[in-house]
């Protein structure tokens, strides 16, 4: 899944991110933060919270709770239920390391290897973008589209549909990270494509919450596809997802009923101005949307008429200042379609629906 939702909170026009002022450090002395051997959970949280606050962390308390719960194999409630619990030497060392990495703005999701999204717990690695709450809007619209189409769609192969062998991914010729392509069973439900699937957050969430959908999950990054397939297996929906390597819609073997895409939409020149959590750690391949931020969205819209079945739905996540431009591009690609721009919870443009 190619995505970044930094603009609502961290990057908007007229509100450029200002990096924190570095601490003054004696070049001959490097401070090593250490917890007292007799420290308890309660004291550890207080000390770590202060440590993160000194680095201008936006959510120090939340970060401390998540990281300490991860180290102690408990949850955040468990921390407050037993504040007197001592930490072992191993636990202290592990937590100290995580706090120092977080002070350097490494995303919490990478530190603990997971992130909650749409009520599910996803495996997250530095090879994929961290899922954001704003993207749940796209998932909700996809589920609504499936429910609308489900009673009307027959998934029998249509005239002009691509065959299994047309893209070089026939049986015995599939990459090792992907499942063999199996054509959907006619009448079994809706056929969807999630383009730039990344961690698989969109595709897996939709499949988990709607049983009558078969999904092609594509990405240009084979590392991302490996993560997505693990998430599909963890959520027990792998049998309804097919993983395809390639750019945008080109890997699809046939037209589909729904296309979802959370592509890179940050302008190249704007990436250094994002929060360091994003600019310094998340994969640039998943951030860079070209000179104006919509380069890949424009390419997908030019391809989409050949891949979307009549009566189908296209759902695009966009940057907060891209609603007017992307809607105009969508109307040009689909002159007879209804094009609607939806806002996120902050009242900013976040989704374009073509139907």
C-alpha cells in the first residue's frame, strides 16, 4: 500500500514542519540514558516520558506506554494495574534501546513491528508505509461499494479479459512470494484490485470484513508484497487474495469491479519538509508522488477505463490539497461517471470516488 497521510497534522500549506532544536552536547561526552536497576514500571514510565519530551516528541506518553507494554508482553492497562512491578535487566536494556531510537524519531510501528488499523493488528516493517487512520475512510467506502455491487455482479470472464498467461504469471511462473493465480469462481462475489497494496492494510481489512470479495493486491515492491502476504495469512483471508508484482494496473489479469489505490501523493520537493518520522524512515518509494504529487494518480486514471468493469467503482486516496485536481482528472478519464470528493475527520480532502 503506497500511502502517507501526513498532511492533515504535519504538512499543510502555510504550516511547514519545523525540526526540533538539537540538544547542546559536549563533543567529548556522549550521554547514555539508563534506568536505575531498582526501577519499577511506574517510575520507568515517568522517566521515559520526560526523556521523550526533551526531544519534542508529539505523543511522549502514548509512545512510552506502547513501547513498555511491548517489552513487558502486556497491554497499556496492565502497566497501570501493576506500577510497582520491577523490570529485569534484560527488560531495562531493551526498553532503553527503544526509547533512544524513538528519540531519533523512528516510528513506533517499526520499533514494535505492528500497527493497529481498522480493528486489526498488522505486521509492519520498514519496507512498508505505516497505515494511518485516515485510510480507514477508503476501506469503509470499499465495503459499501461491495455491498452495493454484490447482488448485481457476475464474475464470469468477460470478452476481452486478460488471460492468466498474458502478463507472464502463468502456473509455474509466479514469483516465490505470491500465490498461484486462481480465476474467481463465477457468481462468488465482487472482484476488487488494491493497487500499491504495501502492508496489505486496505486489501486485508476489506477481505476480513466482507466474505464475498476476491482481491488482486498489487505492488511494485516485492518486499512490500511479502509483508502483505504475511498479513493476509495472519488474518486468515489469504485464500481470497492474489498478490501481483508490477506497476499500477498492468499486473491485473482481467478487469475488476472495484479499484482501490492509496498511491504516493507527496510532491518530491515537499518530502524533506515532512516530520522526521516520515521523511527519515518511511520508504521514499511509498511517499514520492512526483513533481506535483499526482504523477502516479494520473497514470492510474489513464489506465483505469480499460480495467474497470461497467458500473464499477474507483476509490483514490489523495493529499489534502489535491481534491479539485484529481476530481478533474477523474472526470476526464470517465466522462459519464459520477465523481465525488470526500473529506477526512479533519475536514480535509482525502478520497475521490468515481462511480
